[in-house]
C-alpha cells in the first residue's frame, strides 16, 4: 500500500452521478483537507474486506476545495461498499500519492472511458482554474448518454472556458434523435489526429479499463506521438 498510514475520514455528501457511479465527498474528522496534486489517488481500506492493504481510487476533485472526493463505479464488493457510504459514515483513507499528470504548461488532450473520467475531471478543473488560456481537450466515450458522468459540469466548463474542447462519444445509444453534440459510435483516433481535431503535439492523458488504455496508447504511437507525451492510468474492476 502506498501513501502514509491510514487515517479515519468522515463522509460529508454522496452524489449518484449515473445508475452505477457515485461520488463520495469527505474530509478528515476535524474538517480539514490534506494537500494533494490533480490526478493523484488514495488508498481506501475496509478492514473486513480483502485485500488487506485496501484498494486505490483516483481523487476526482481539484486541489484547493474544502473536501476530497472519489468517483466510483459499482463493480464488486469494494466499490459497492464505497458507493453505499452515507453522510457521517467513517472510513480509512491514506494520503494521496502517484503522479499521473506533470504540469509543464503544454496543451493537454485527455481521453477517457466511463468512470475513467475521475482523475481527468480533477486535472481539467485544476488546469482551467490555474491557466484559463491553456488548450484542454477531453475525448470521453460512454455506452449511452445516461452513462456520461459529470455531463452537466463538463458542459458548464465548456461554456465558461473557450479553450476547453469537449468531444462526447456514445457507442450503444439507441435513441436516433439525440442532440448532435453527442457523436454515436466509436471514435477514430487516427482520423481525429489527421484532421487536427486533436493536436499531435499536446500531452496525452489516458484513463479507463486496461484494453481501452492499451488500444489508445498503441494508436497514439502509430500516429507518431512520442511516448514521453503519453501518461496512462488503468482502472481494474473491484
């Protein structure tokens, strides 16, 4: 287990984002919030569940807020326990660790699927707050419109920040009369780079399940994106 010794935190709020994704907001017992960097993660520990070292979850909030948050999809015993937490419940959390995002003032392109939005949402909010003129692009894919986590918040960011480009794909949406802002079907990364919808010179940050991240990573390399411009985070079901 990475991070420091586990410390008890208290839940302040729980928001159900989609049918199977929830965001849990929490602080230390005294109401304070530790310092962390956008894109980092924490370990959550329930002593009566395996594995004994706990499981890692990305922080979905930006630094500087009066709370921490993790955004979790129900896929197993551990994630179900987290999603079942209620205000005033207590649970054990480590300090933040990891380094998904190195801030070099380069334009950034974030590519995520499903609950993989969690660390990307933190990075987007932090980046746009610190440098509103920086170009930030999010390519985000889900099965249906109802599965899109933080949809309202992302659209508000797009309205507020002209340099934030939001591209939303839905792969299994049955409604044929959807708003044109949603693109049906899988995205073609090579075409997006060729047509300059995405900038090959930007830094790329990928987050999702292992096959998704692996495929996007390999596609970027095929499109001559230097490996040092690519950062990845993989989510495992638990």
